[in-house]
C-alpha cells in the first residue's frame, strides 16, 4: 500500500515538473489579444541552458517592455513538445505575433501551419527550422555561424606573422569543435576553414570535439599538447572550451595568449575577462541581445511592411584592448 | 581442480586477465600511432605526460564506479550518480562563491563537506526508495537522475558558476609527491572500500544480499541496512567525483557536469568483471575498467579519430571487450578445452 502511494506521489511530483514548463502561459488568460492597437507577442524560449540563453531571455523581456509590447513568455526547458504546446496556446489566445527559438530543426510544419491558418505571423530567433515551406515564417533573426567562423579565420590570416609563435613559417592550428552535428559547430568550422584557405601556411593539424564544455575543451587540449608537435594557434568554437583549454595550456607550462594564440567565439563574461587578462587573443561575438531587433521586426510585420527573410544579429569582434573597455558593461 | 592448476592456468582463468589485456592493447595502439605516447617528464615539480593525464582524468569515473560496484553487487543500479555529482558541484561552488573569503582553505573545506553531506542524504534517499519502499532500483534512481539535474540547475540559476579558490582547484589540478591529487583521492577511496569490504565480512554480506536478499535476511543479514548503506556510499562517491570534475575547470555547468557518467561507470564496472546480476564484485576490476574508460577517451584525440566517428569507435571497442569477456566467445578461442566451462564461471568470485 505504502509502496503504491509513494509511486503515485512521485508520479505527481514528476508531472508537476512537466506542468511548470508551460505554467506561465495560463496566467495570461485567453482574451488579452486585443484590437486596441497594442501588440501582444508570444515567445517560446528554448530553456535556461546557459548564461548566453539567460541574457537572451532578459534582452527579449526588457526590449518588449521598452517597445510597449505585451510579452507572453514560456520556457520549454529544452523540450520540443513543450514548445509546440506553448505555440498552440498562443494561437488559441490569438496573440498578434509569435516568436520562438526552435529547440530542434525539424518537426515544426504542423504547428506552424496552424499559426498560418490563424493568420498569426511567426518570427524565428537564433535558430532555424528545417522546412521546405518558407511561407511558414516571416523572418529568421539570428547569427550567421559561418560568418563567425570566417571572422575567426580572417584574424589568423591578418595576424599570420604574429600568430607564428615559433617562427618556423608554418602556422599549426588546433581546433576544438562544438557538439558534433550541432549547426554552430558545423558552420563555424566551415567558415574558419574557408577563411584560412587564403594562406597556405596556415593549417589545421588537429581537430576534435570538446562538446562546447570547459571540461571537454580541457581534456582534448591536454591530448593535443602531448602530441609533441608545436601548436601556434588554438581555435575554440566557443568561449567555454577555450577557457578549459587555457587551464590545460597553463598546466603544460606554456603561457596562453603568448606561446599559443587563442581565438574563441561567443564573448560571454568569463571569456571577455580572459581576453582582457591577455589569455585569449581574439573573440568573435555571438550576441544574445537580439531583443530590440526582434521588436522592430515584429512591428514592421504587423504594419504590413516587407521584412527580409534572413536578418543577421548585430555583432562585433573583440581584441584585448576592446575587451578591457567593454568588460564593465558586459551583461552576460 | 584449482589446487592442481599450474601458474599459466591460474593466470588464464584469472577474471582480471581480459580487462587488463584490453587495457594493454589499447595503450599499445596509442604507442604505435604516437611513439611518444608514454613520454613522461617533470613539469613545474610534478610528472607530466599522457599516462599522468589518464590516471588524473580517470578519477571521477573511478570514484563513481566504486560506489556503483557495491550497488551492482546488491543486484541494484544507481542511475542518479551524474545528477548527484552535478548537485554536489553546484552546492560546493555556490557556497564558495557566496563565502566571505572566497580563496580561503576553510571555505573550500566547509563547502566540500557540506556538499558531500547533501550527497550522502541523496544517496540515502535512493536507498530508502529501494530497500524500504521496495521500488525497483532502476526506477527509484531514475527519479533523482531526472529531478537532480533540475535541482542543480536551480541551485546555480542555470548559470555557469566560476570559482576562484586555489585549494578547491587543487582537488583536480594539484599534485602530491609529483602525482595528481585527484587520482590519489580516488585511490584512497578505492583502498578504503577494499579494506572495508574484503578485510571484514561486509563484502560477503553485500554479495549475499545480491544473490538473495530474502534468504540473507532470514539468515540474519540485515539486508535493508546494507542496501541503504551502499546507495548512501554511492551518493558519497558521486559527490566526490562531482567536486573533482568542478575543480578541474574551476566552474560548474549544471547542464553538462557529470552528464552520462553513470553509463561510463556502469561500463567500467562491467568491463572489470562485476556481474550486473549481482552477487559478486571485483573492486580491482573496476579500477582497471575506469582506467580503460579514461584511456579510451584519450585515445580518440591522440590517434586523431574524426569527431563524427567518436561514438562509433567507442562502440566498436566496447563491443570487442565485452565479446572477450563472454565465456562462450572465449571458449571458441580455447585450443584445449579443459572440461565444461560452467564450473570455471561458478568459482569466479574475484578478489
């Protein structure tokens, strides 16, 4: 008896977990979408997976407030079904515009068709969907990972003399890849390879996945350092792997940023700190602060203006001096 | 038969033969591809080289696998170890960051003690579900596996928490007598466990519970207490592992810390020759298994396997090792069959 009660109790706890995922959309009521001229936006976030994502959420919430847009926000906790549920509830609530960051690339056609049938425009942020029917969404706002990789590669080409730390004329690059199969990992690698092909002295001598994590980056870098070949440049496809690699480089008795030049992508706070400290040489920004742009696009769409189907996030790059300058205002 | 067996026969029948052989072959592959693989030099007053990295990086898996070995010996399984490791790291790191003096030794010690206490409680919770409530171990620990990651994310607000405490960092990156501290800690837990289980009756009682909990209870063994204890011990081991992983990068990422470490640990236990059916276990086997897992992880970047083929390579190696361990497959390789293979299996209680 006790056994059954406890099983039931734990089942209830677990389902309560599931419900909290989409709990926030029930509080808004069903008739807030209105014809009084104010805009209601439903936003379905991926989840709170990292500092980057939290900054992304904050940016969207704040800029909605500034733009006078009524925002309904849900957190899908990394699950596609939660996100689909949230989008359906937005359709029922007749919001004016739906925006979301798809958890995965595929499986969106059905729910997006429902939105289309209800006449609600959809804007994708940060991640794309893989659908042949491009009429399902108005615009995709986000970073171009290929361009990010190119910017990183371009830095090596531009600083080739400086990057050749042992002065032998050949620049040996090791690369820490992101999670295998993830779009940022594939595209950043592609862009980087593309950019460095301009200079035949630059060569990627080893490349391995570090799963976008510090621990992964450290362990793989340890192995690269043991190989015995000289390493001139490290390209880490995100800050975290770069930060892990820095620890491995220091443990090997080398100075990160001097003995091995380091380039990373993202520009999160810890990465910027390391850049400012001279341990990283160059960071390509992958900005989560796309809220203002998103609100702008939403307004244009609702005013009936044409918007570009692909809009890039406004992003920059940082060298060490710029990092020191930007660090105090860094939000994430 | 055992008393008449020659040395060669004893070696051939030793349950540790195959795991050790697999480890040696894997190391040899590395040397063939990179002849400097075994090179070890002194660096800043400690040993430095691939082998040193391997034993250092094996520490978390070894720790988790030690707890797992005892749990599996009682015919149980603990899926929640990865989540417990994440909670342990999250608790310790947030306490260090929130402390008055972030870099002090006392801060690190207090934070770690507190985190480990939490982990023992979580492990005891698993033990309670399994032994008192009678839920199947795989389900009972699944609850914490799912919920635990949520708890650790709640503790860290889903952020990567970075700590600056040299003492804490030494847990993973420090060296004692030129050897990595992380491995010495794991080895210490290994020796303690071995003494506790093999120099006292505890090991036998654990195996008795694994073979038949009801019969051992009737025979006067306190099955419930033993099951409870092994899960709490597994929680403790996972907690230490979590601290080592967090210290390795001076940060905790509740999302990824210790993710899938339960599978690596189970694999280490199985490679070491402990039966998932419970009733017998080999701590030395687990040690070899953990070293094997760490060597495998190092092999991939060392011989330069493309990222897309990582899992395939791992799968092939693991299948090969498991086939080697299978008595049926081994019988195929045996030139002279010495009687039926069943008695050999039955006496396979390992050291």
